């Protein structure tokens, strides 16, 4: 006797299921069509091309769940649910192929091992997953969840779907005395209490619950675009349509001469992809859970911004459908989220790195900044001086008496000219050259390059700001002006590559200057110094013996994926390997200097709620002797933070180049 079963046992009129399926798919399609119509209200954004790469990326994320596993408990139950329902879907598909196409597959070992044992196992795992989700919401109650009851209707629907499915299976096994019933172990367990019930009753119950189960399944399909379940479609779609290329490019340039409006005023001014982002959000709170501003207890939540923008636009879209006037306006961004909110973001990319559906949060703060700065000339008073200084002196440090050549006046540092042909052009950066406390970075880098026999030169007084502060603050016109000036300066000279110790300059020169069709080979000093050590061109003469922890700069780590080389330098230069803070690498805590934060006035923010103070406390709690970093902004912000919380000014804050320079120098 070959194992198997009659597919539509006891069910008459089963062909009506396709009518019901068609109705539920029509409702589902309509729901997603409405969302598509919303997205079309946005401005253009090119997310085409590289189809293979996009598909592979989606597949990797769906299979690995790498971002969701950032929270292990959540990752386990979510992965269990996804995989279990995928297996159950395959089982339903197998029934479809045999019943409608006559492909005989539901028999023999396949029927026993897959259609019986595997499907019941998948259903059991799915039940555990649903139970875990309920446990997390109502027992663990993680702070990142804004609304604990969100999605409960969906969980109830899935639970009823599974329970009714096992009940249908149990009724069939009991009524037919199925000899293979034990292979469907959950269905078999459900059938045991039914022993003794007459066949007619079993058949009647089986028919009722079969159609009930079908109704729940089709109801969930129809409900899909109107529930949290929509993320099973919009999540992969959003991942597929992500911005490809370097992570360091987070915002699009503006065609300033032809643009009708500079920046984003209303929600509909966002690109269609940004509007898709709003719908794709699952409200999981990971972005807020790792936002340094939010963690510093300031009134800011990336998740809330996304949700508020989405809800406001949804209400407007519904209302405007009944308004014949085509000029009906969509909600203004600043009226929706508050005028101060856009200036709190430090553009550290923690939110974007954590989001499981790859929402692009940063443009939703930069674009409104652009509108406020360039259209309304309205921005925080503390940013007036850096913007004016950028316009007049080509750096953001208004009032400094220092010139860009002061740091090397007593040193033999070559300045590039048109007759010079060097291996490296050393881009010092404003925060190093115009901040005397950071001169030691430039001097250490120069000394190490000279010790390794590398030909290099600096621009000296000809160097100007790379434009990064202007772009992050929102003055795209000023950024573009400065960037074009820089490109004209750089193109005069002959060099193989650029080296810089500033991750912000590094990211700008390496990635964002590509907007102007200018591609340079750019190294962060951690990359190049590691190369010099690895190749034997730099020798460690006297390694240090100190406890050192490392601060990952946002624009070096999350933006450009450089984590290991700075740590490798510390390991080589110190006898004690660096130890990690709780928040490090991809989950490092921002120093607070990015996104214009180095110039934003914090007078209205309590000292303890400032980002650099929060990080300084985290550093001090480790008891380390030295905080190493690879960014002059981190040096400046964390040095000030540590001085604020520590009377002794300890731990010492040093750049990795200073640590390496001390280890390479003969005592």
C-alpha cells in the first residue's frame, strides 16, 4: 500500500475556492495599488539597473536575517515564522500541482517525510514563533516597541489559521482511520480526543472547519496590504530598491539651476522611494534603539519621524482624493515632525545600519534642511557662523587666527606645486589644521610617512574645506561651489593618491565627489598606515604597554566599513590588544560631531543629555588609560566630553597615528 491520501476528501464544491481566492487577491492588489499611487506622488529617483545584484541582496537578507538577528530572541522567532510558513506554502503548492495539473507527487516517501512530517513540524515551529512574539510584546515589553498591541490582530489571524489547519487534519485522520496519520504528529494528537465520535459528525465538522480555514487564509491575503503583514512584500521590495554603490553616498545632488524648489518642503517633495520607505517601516524601533541622540534622552526618534510622516501623508492622501482642486497641498514636513527635529540628527548612520528593511532615514532630515537653509535662510543660530565662514574663508571655524600652514611651520613638510610628482597628497582637513589640539595628528602622520620613505606633500594654505559640513547642514549650493573649487585645485597637481586622517574628508573625497565625475584614489590614514606596517616599511621599535579602547568613527566604520585596520594598528603598536566597549564597530556610539553637530549649540540641552557626554561616560566606565580614535572630530568632541565629566581629564584621547608614532620612535 503506497502512503498517500485523497486531496479533497469530504469536500464538494472545492472549485469555488478559486473564486474566493480571486476575490481576496483582487482586494490585496487594490490595497497595494493604492500604496503605489501614493508613491507616484513623489519626485523621481533612479533605482533601476544591477538587477542581479539587487536580487542577490534580497535573497541574502531573507535567508540570513542578518539584521534581524541583531536581537537574538527576535531573530530566532521571526526566522522560525518565516521559514515555517515558507515550508507550509510549499506544501500548499504541492497540493495545487497534484489537484489541478495531475502531477502525482503526494505519495510514497515524499508524502510521509514532507507532506506529513515536515509540514506538521513547520506548523509546530510557527506556533512557537507566534507564542514567542506574544511573549515579547506582553511580557518582555522591549522599550523600542512604541505600541505593544501593534500587529496582534495579524498574530491572532495566523494562530487561528494554524489551529484550524491542525483541526481539519485531525478530523480527517480520525474519520478515515488514516494508517499514515502518525506521521502528521500534531494532526494525529488532535485526532485522539475524537475517538468515539460518529462519522457523520466528524464529516460535518471537517467540512465546516475546512472552509473556515480557507476563509481565514484568504482573509489574511486580502488583509495583507492593510496590516503589518504588508512588510512581507514591501520589505523585500524596499531592499531591492536600495541605493547601490558606496554607503558613503546618502543623499542625491540637486540640479540647482533648474530645480523649482531646493530641498523638501512637503512630504510629497520626497522621492517616490522615500515615500515607499514610509510604508515599508515595520515600527520595530531598532533605529531608535541605536540612535545616539535618542539614547542621550533628547526628544528624537527616527522611528517616530518615519511613522508620523507616513500617517500624516496617509491622511492627506485619503482627504485629497475627495478634493477636486489638484493644487491641494500635502502636509509640510516641519509641521508634521517639528522644526527642531531635523537638526537633531547627527547623520551617524546607526539607524540605516540597523533597519531590517533598509529604510533610508538620513535624507529625510537632510532634504528638509536644504529647504530651510536655501529657500528660507532659516536654521539654528549656532550654524550661522560656520556657514558664513565657509562662504568667506572656506572653512567652518570662524574666528580662528590659525592658518592651514601653522601646524608645520617649524617642520620640513613639502608643499605641492605644479612641478612636483608625489606618491601621496596629504589632505590635512580643517578640523586638524585649524585646531591646535589636533596638530599632533598631522605631525604624526607626516613623520610616519617620512620614516617609511613615502614621497608626499600637502596643499598648505591652498587647501580649503572639502564641503562636507555644508552638505550635511543642508547648504547644497555652498557645498557644490566648494567641491568644484577643490576639484579644480586637485586637478592641477600630480599625485597617485590622497591620504587623510579625517573620515569626513575621506568619505567626501572618495565617494561624494563622484557626483561631479571626479574619482580619486583616497586612503584613510588607518588604511595606509596598516599597509606600511604590513609591508614592513614601518617598524615597531618600542611598543606601548597601556590599556586602550577604540572609538569607531561613524564615517569610517558604518559609512565605509573600516573596522579592523585601526584595531590592527593598535594591536601592533601596543603589547595589550585593544578591548571593545559595549557599543563598538557597527553599533558604535557617535561622538556627536557629525551632521553639523560639532557646531550646533547645545545650550538648551542639559549637559548629561549631550551625545559626547554620554559617550564620555561610556568610555570612562571602562577604566581604560587611552581612548584611541581615527577622527579629529572624535578627538575634539570626546576630549571635551571627558574633560567635562572627569576632573583628572583621564583617559587620554589619542589618534591611532599618535599611538603608532610613539611605538615607532626609538626611545
